[in-house]
C-alpha cells in the first residue's frame, strides 16, 4: 500500500506546517470497478454496496488519492495540516491531523442549491466570561466588597479554551455608578475559571465587575449580572 504523501513548509513563526501532495484523482469508472471487484460474486445489497464503496474511498484516500465526484455529485479526499516546531517530527495520523474532505461536482452543487430554503433558528453569541459568583474574601459575603481587599471571582464557563493571564491583557475592572471604570490593583490565584482581584482602596458605592480574559485565542469581556455592594 502506498504511503500518504505530504509536503512541509516553514510558517510565519518559524514552525513547520504540512499540506497534502495528492497522487492524482480516481475516476468514477475506477471506483465502480474496484467496488465490483471487491464484491465479487456476493449478491449486491444496498448495505454491502455502500459499505464497500466507503471502504474503497478510505483505502484510496489514505494513500493520497482524490476521488472524482460520483455521478458529478460529491468527491472525496483526505486533508492534513499538522504544525510542528521543526522538521524532526514523526508523521502519524494524529500528528498530521488527517481528516476527511469532500468537494462538489457541478451537479451536486446545483442539486444542493436548487430549491434550498433557510431558517434562522436563533443566535449564539461568542463565548465570553460568565461570572456566576463573587465573594468578599475579607467578610465571606457574596456579591459584597471591602475597599482595599480582594474578591474571589468564579466563572461558570465549561467550554472554550480559557486563560486568565495578566501578560496577555487579562484583567478585572470595576464600573462605578457614574460609569467611570477602575482596574483591580492586585490579582491572585489566577486560574481558568477562578481568581481573585483586589478592589482599589477608597472605592465606594455600587460596582459592576467586568472580566476580560483570553478565550479561544482572543481577548473577550463579560460583566456580572449582579452588582457588588
């Protein structure tokens, strides 16, 4: 069996990235002949024909072949796109991030486009920090602060790649009733979903807590629905 062919190139940060180097494209006639050969004298059924077809697609795609769109509907190929610090890496299925891909035939695209309707079933906002509890570390009271002391902030986020790191711009701010904003003067125990922030000394009145942190590679902000008093 042929190996899966790929090329490497140096990325903008000096890392090595991979790309497929396809051997060519298998035609419909070649696919049908291979499916027929594998079925042999077995009486064809929908199940064994479709199963054998997918086995042929996988066996050829993992050797670096593309499959022409069947009946000009959909074609198949395997992608790769691993990224590595240098060229000494050992290629593997996981390291190269091998994945299945499909591509349109003209009839397939037209069939998909014809009479296709669309329904918006709701809007999903970007993931932002969701504050579910704030505790005054000085008094132990929830949704309370003591000026010059820290509060414990706990997030309810359970999805997304979260990182609270001062070096990347993460911070906690307090918006006063007059809409002026002050930043926490100290931080402690920074974690993905739990950290402390010190309320500036001399602060008075009701405060809205705003957390800015890295989520899925970008800085995002979220504010508490309940104010500190």
